[in-house]
C-alpha cells in the first residue's frame, strides 16, 4: 500500500485552489461538497467558477500564484495546467506541511483525490495511487451500480439509534447485532423505501436483544484452499469477515489472512514437522474456551479442513463440549495444486482413480499401503511427503511401480512463487534436492504427469531446472 486512505474533515476549513479552468472548477465543487471555504487564485476564471464567485460561494484572488495564496490553509489543490507553476505550489505547500494535490501529476502530490462513490454518510473512495485515474473511474462506475443510493438512508438510521444500542447492549453483543440488522429484514425495509417501518423494527430489535442476553459463541472451521485468495469460497469470505478471533495455520498465506477482519485477534497455531507453535490438544481447548466467552472463532486451515487437516479431531472436541460450529470446505491441496501445475488427477487414457495419502503419520513414520499405491492406472498424491521422498520412491518401485513412472513435486502451488519439478520416479529425489525445494509441497505420481507439457497454463511462477531432453514425463 503506497498511500494511506484517509477522510479529511474540511467543514468550515479554508482551502486554496490554484487555477481558474474547468478542471479547477471540478476540484472546487468537491471541496464545497465537503463544506470547505474555498479561495481560488487565478488571473481569469472559467464560467463555472465565475458564477460561484458571483454567488458568494467562492472567494477569488485575481492574480498569478504567490506564496501568500496558501497562507493559513488546510489543503491546497493546483490545477493551472502549467507544470512549473504547479511544481512551485507543491514545493511551497510541502515546505509548510500543507497537504497538496497537483492534478494529473502524482509525483508532485502529497495526497491523491480518489474516485468517489457518494452515499452520504457512506462515502467510498477508489484510488490507483495515480497510476490510472481511468481505471479508478471504471471501478467507481461498477460500485455505483452495485450499491443502492438507499445505503445512505440505512447509515443514517444506524447513526440515529447507535447511542441507544450502546446503552442497551454490552460490547460483545453489539457487532453481531449490527451485522444481523444490516444484512437482514430491517435493511431490506430501508432498501424498499419503508424507512419508518425500518426504524420501528430496529427499535423493537434493540429491546428484544437487550432481554435475550449475550449471544453464544461459535466456531467456524474454514478451509482456506491451496493459497491463492481468489480460490476462497463465498462462505469462507463471509465468515472470515465476521469472526472475532482467528486461529490460523502455517499454510494459510498472508494474502488470505489479510482478508480477515482487521480488528480481529489473530493467533498463530501453525504446525510444521517437529515445530508446533501449539499442540493440537491445546488448539482444541483454546477454541472451546474462546467460544464459551461468547466469541466467534475462525479456525482457518490451509486446503480443506477434512483432508489431512485434523478438522475431524477439532470438531469432535467442539461437539463434546456443546459448542456450536460450522464447517466450510476449501479447495483441497490436491485439486488446487494439480490444476495450477497442469496435471489432471484423472484422465481416461492414463488414470481411472486417484489416491490421496499423507507421507507423515502420527508416529512420524511413513508406513503406507505400498501394494495399493503401486497399482497401475491410478494417480497417487502425497501430502507432507517431501522429507520422506527417497523412501517414497524406493518403496513404490520395490512394490511394483515402474522406475520410469512420471512424477512431480510442486512447491507453493497457485502462488507467484510456484515451482514444479518433474522427473521419473527413480530420479525425482535427486532432482528435487538439486532444485532446493522446500515445504509446502505436494507429490504427484502417475502417468497423468506426462500431460503437464501440454496442459501447463499457469505462468505465475518459475520453472525449476528445465531440461529439454529429460526422460518421459520430465521437464
């Protein structure tokens, strides 16, 4: 984030606009809408500005720019069309620590005027940091179409009764109450033009909530998918935005974590091999404790919580403790990794089944059903198999899988850092070691890996060690 979005209170504050053309007139209109007292400095004025001056809404200094034009002002906008003059305005304003905007010249600005969606008192600002004002305007147009004008009326209603809610409801109950109001029938009454009925319904809801007591806590077990934020489900996004506490794993990417509520408490409970920030039993107990405090707890897990995510263990504890919970599945790592690596898990010509296994059992061993995994015409996907990759390859080959079976290891799939190593099963451990891959990774073994040459589409990452003349199935 290159600029900090802020909203300035300019009601009654003196502001200076340097320039007398139509561009300057548009900036003056914005300042007047915000309640500012505006003085325009320019030798000549366009018709719009001249009319504002005639009506007494704007003051006019009929002269070229001089330093005194920005004496004792709260904000300056330069719109002269002359870069030398604009640069002079910017330099003087910055030297006095006065916020300054130079139209269409981000390098001279200390703040940027965004594209605005006005649903007062709701105001939405869209900015590209000066990179593309046209894009900002296009985004604003989309938001204009999505957000009804009645949202301003809804905000006004909330503002009118907000103090009563503070008096009647304890702090933990307020946010869930407002979320229910703003997403339920009361909001719909406002949107349909029945504001009076909406206010009556809100007053009744406040009293009902005051007598109902504090809301019970709840746990949301949510799959965050393989890493890319756009692979989150709508249900996941909704719950991520309303949780009071977030317990997140090591595999949850920072970009996804940023989509949770900014004021939510975040607790890292990640587990890596031989390095557990918190033991599973303690995680289970913590969820129960937080929920009993009336908090909405988001248990955010990479991939899908029910596929090697120990989600079943966590839900068992919640159910035994009488805690309400929801489970939201995520795009499991096998599906997400395979799709972004260009390797289908099944294909009529190569594999009619797919087996998902974990390469790291509870006791730390890799004691798998090797005969079952070595069956022909199936794809084997191994979670947490990187450290035991040599044993995995040796056992599969020893139990009948051909040494030249195509195989792949994918690191940080779906993210820009994605790397893929493909080779024969026998050669894969050496190739992975040379490439320096590290967790999180997924291992895919099967004839379907041959299709990567044709089906690879994601170019967000870099290929690891390409070899034009590698064996079948290798890069």
